[in-house]
């Protein structure tokens, strides 16, 4: 499962997730773009996400850090 799939499964738009998490829409979009092939030049490696951002994102998505990490790891290995 990718970060984008996790977000969509929760029924959130990028804007809604950004508002819920307190993270920027662009940053979340870049993390989601990381899983696309080819990666856009603007995409940021989600594995470099700060712990604070990971906590905010996992809380907004109502998932554990383990689940979020699995999504980020599967995104990066594509």
C-alpha cells in the first residue's frame, strides 16, 4: 500500500489531510509523488521525513507509525 492509497482509503483529499495533519499540501503531495515512476524532480524522499511529521501524519490518518512506515517503505522500493 502506498501513502496515496492510505489517504484515499481514509477518504481524504490532499487538502483535507494537510489541514488535519498541519503539514503542507505540497509536502504531502511530494511524498506521494515519490512512489510514481518516473519520479517528478520535485518529489522528496518520504524516508527523510522528520519524526514530528511522521507523528502528525500517522495521527491524521489514524494509523500507527508502523503502518505509516510500511507504506513509506513500499513506496520507496518501487
